[in-house]
């Protein structure tokens, strides 16, 4: 059963500017992958659902490398994520989504960061990533632990 939302990714035009706004301006605790002057992805260690920032053009390529969707910063540049505990769980969630009428955008497959991931769209066009990583840890509420 797919009954949780682990990660909301906001596609942004400028990661450094967004980092300064959220961390320095609003006080979010962040984990930066890459160096601070040129981050690859930024995660917020907030209570509840995690939020991440990802360069908007890279988000579009991650969704569909051959035909990246046109994304604009703001509500159109959001992907929602379900983080599974195995590749089999990712495949099960994809089967469930497809059965429910989702449009499969990118079948689950090995991805550049070493995990297993795919994308589908819900009936309203929201992109969902369903992913698994070998070294992921979850807390007692099935929330992804980002260290």
C-alpha cells in the first residue's frame, strides 16, 4: 500500500540562492550534497516530510532524459517521492500506480546516484518518483533518514 509521502523536491533556478533563502533566511537545517558553492542537491532535515532542492533542468532530465518536460520554477516544478526499502517494493508501487491509472514516464531502473528509480504522473500531472537506495535508513515512522 502506498500510504506515505517521504520527500517533496522543489525544482529551482538557482540552488545557491535557494540555499541562502531557506538555510540562512528561514533557519532550515540542511544537508548539502556537493560543495556549497555548487551543490548537486540540498535536503532539509525538518520534522515530518523531507524537502529537497534540485536544479530545475536536472530535475527535468531526471524525469525523462530523452524528452525532458518543460518545467517552470514554482508549482510546475515539483516532484513527489516515495522511498522504498527494496527494488521489489519500487516495482510493486509502480504496478499499483499503473493499475490505478498513472502514466508511467520512466520505468524503474538503475540511476546515476547508485539507486533504483522511476517516475509516473498522477491524473493531475504531478510527477512521483519511486526510488530505492542500498544505504538508505528509515526511522520508526518509515521516514527516510538523511544524514
